[in-house]
């Protein structure tokens, strides 16, 4: 058996890639990007998230590419 340790952000595409080449793997996610927030902070927009859009779009394109390849 193979254990794939990967970032939680990339794991969905990693799983799809392993399925495409028929690898029977176990998956373990790391570095979840979560942090505790108080109630009032959840209402304040976090504008630094806009910087992560390129990273997210890259993952979407990669995921779609694996589906149709």
C-alpha cells in the first residue's frame, strides 16, 4: 500500500490523478488552512483572500484537465 501525504488544498487533484493511473492509495491531508475566529471577526471581510484566487483557479483548471484527459 501507498500513503500519499499532501496539502489539503491539492489533495482532490492528487486523488483524481492516482485514480487515473489506477494506484490504490491511502491519503492523508496536512496543513489545513483554518484558524479559530471569534464571532465578530467572521463578519469582517478578509481581503487577503483575493491573493489566493490564482492558486484556486490553477487547481480548478488542473482538476478539469484530469477529468477530461
